[in-house]
């Protein structure tokens, strides 16, 4: 190993060695609590985004609903307990209990038509 490579490696380690020396100096002066609190804050800054990411994924898997529009049968994706508009037919759709249904404002009676064959009327 040449002197130039050793000098290059020491230059890469210099910030870490300085940080270690400062932490050791603070701990020897009775300021170990300061070093510990900084390590805890640094740890929280690293762990919090990871926990938030996995928490958001869990919430999204629990609340994301995929199904068909009740009017035209177009494949929709929405959040549970929300309202959206079908991109195909423009119908307002609400998502309740992991199912899509037509959105009807309060006081509106939504009726489903049933086709009756003509033969049953003649009998």
C-alpha cells in the first residue's frame, strides 16, 4: 500500500474520527446525556419515515377499493367512505363497505328497474 493510498483513506475517515473524538470529549466532560440525546434524535429521524411508510401502506391496503361502476361496469379504484365520479359515464359513485354504489343525495329515492317479460302479463 503506497503512502498516497494511505493518505487518501485517512482523508475519507477524518470526519468520522472528528465526530468520534467530539463525542468522546463530551462524554468525558459529563455531557454524555447530550451525546445520547443527539443519537436518539438521529435514530428517530431515521426510523420515523420507515414507520410512516409502512403505516401508510397498511392504511392504503385497508382502505383502497377496486370494483366496477354500478351504472356502466367500468373498473374503478377509490378510497373507502368517499365519493368519486366514474371516468367512463360521469356518474357520481360512492364507496361504502368496500362496494361501489350510485351516489344519491339525502332525500332522493333510488329505484332499480326490473324488466318484466310480456308473457307473464298475458297469463
